[in-house]
């Protein structure tokens, strides 16, 4: 065997050894990261899941993965939840790699009831996770939508004209049904965003379209989850800087 052949074999052995050492280092780093941290084992899909897929299909397409509780969404599905989800279906699409949560699932009858009323319209609203009570929202939820608007006016400061902004928050729409809570996706702002689909009449759709406009009159929207149909009606009073701390 020639010297060149021996050098090639030695190079291959060194490359293989290096690869093995890197793999062992990465595995030990993962273990060190989890040591001493609270963890939970949850179902994470290996492939994208579609709305209306059964729990059994979602389970078979997922892997039980141990993760830190700091990065796992609330109500993530664990092995202990499997029995309670039997017969339920996904109310939304779920991308690969996103941990499954129990609010993503609903009974087939609830899913049917969450369908679009033939006399109404569906509209999508882009909201960040904090603005749409992410993790609690599901198809069929009833929400109230708040709008914060800022209008510019004229004022005086030391006898000279000056611009003065007037911001206020009030109820835009009440008791609106959610058709789809959407799926979070990270944007350039690093805050997860989602397109929430709502069931509305034509006038409500026009209000939402105007509120989401980027021009003058546009508003920042917040979606709050209604506990039940017994939630007291809104008084109609807007909240601004003059009454923010009033009871």
C-alpha cells in the first residue's frame, strides 16, 4: 500500500472522528441546556397539519419531544392529554415544528357550528399574539374588539399654534364569532403575528377594513375573549388620558 493511499485513509479517519466529536458535543450541549431547567414532553408535528385532521392523525404525524417549559406554549399536548382528545379534530392548520396545544382541537360538531353563516361575511384581521389572546382563542370563540385611535388637532402652546394628539380606546365591535384563530408566525418585528378570521356583517366588515387602514383614521386593534353571553354590555364610554385612572 502506497504512502499516498495511507495519507488518504488517515484523512478520512480524522474527518470521521471530527464529525463524531462534533455530534457528541452538540448532544451534550442539548443535555446541558436542559439540566436544571423545568421541562415537559409534548407532541410536535413532523409535517404541516391541516384543519379538520383528527387527533389520531395529528398524533401519528408528531413526535414526543422534551422541551424547556420556557419555550413551550401553554396547554401544550402531552401524553397524558391523549385520552381526552380522542375523536376531536384540528380547528386550524398547524405548521411543522409548532407544539400542539389542546385549544387547537375541537369536536366535529363544534367545528361545523364554527362554519360561516351563509348570510354573513368572513374577514381576516392581522394581530400580534398579545392582541388576540393567543392560546385561548379557537374556532367558535366570541370576542369583543377594542380600537385605539389617535387623531391630530390644533392647540396652543405659549401663544403659538401647536399640534396636539388625541388618543382614545373604545369598543369597535362586540360579540364577534371567530372562524379561525390563525397560526403564529414571526415577523421582522420579532413579535408573532397571525391572521384571525372573523364572521361579520357588511357594516362590521367595513369598520374593520377602515380600522386596519394605514392612513388617517386607522386604529390599533385588540381582541378580548368573552367569558359567556352574560358578559355585561359596554357602557359606550371611551377611555382616554382624562379618565384612564377613573373607576
